[in-house]
C-alpha cells in the first residue's frame, strides 16, 4: 500500500467475485474484538477460497464460518498489532477496533 516491501505475515481469508467495479463489502466487529462480521453490500457475489466456493474452515489463528452473503471470522488470540484490510470499489480500507 505504501510501495514498501512487506516484511510481516499475510493471511488471505477469503475472496469474492466482482460483478461490477464498484462492488464491495462491509466489515464490522461483533460484540467483541475477537469476531469480525463481513457481508456483501450488493447481491450477485459469492465467497471463494483457493479457487472454489468458500466453506467453513479453521486454522491455528482463526475460525471462518460462512453464512450465505456474510461470514464471521473469529480470532483465537487477537493480535493488537494486526492490520485487517479489505477491498471495496477498487480501494483498500483498514478495519478499526
């Protein structure tokens, strides 16, 4: 984002198909800073992971649970220094706590 080499770890959680260039998602924290809720702003999109439709999965860092037009991402041990970014209408945004 700042045209500098990235030296941290990057976790790609899910992708979505764009029907139009201004398609986007909303992301907000649930009742805690451990669970993030992500949903489409429009109809006609779907979630992808590794080239196929996304399904529920778990890693040592988080739990991904898909529910039609939205998903929840629950962090097992939230990192206070982590940056969570997402794409919306061709721009990148960071989710704040």
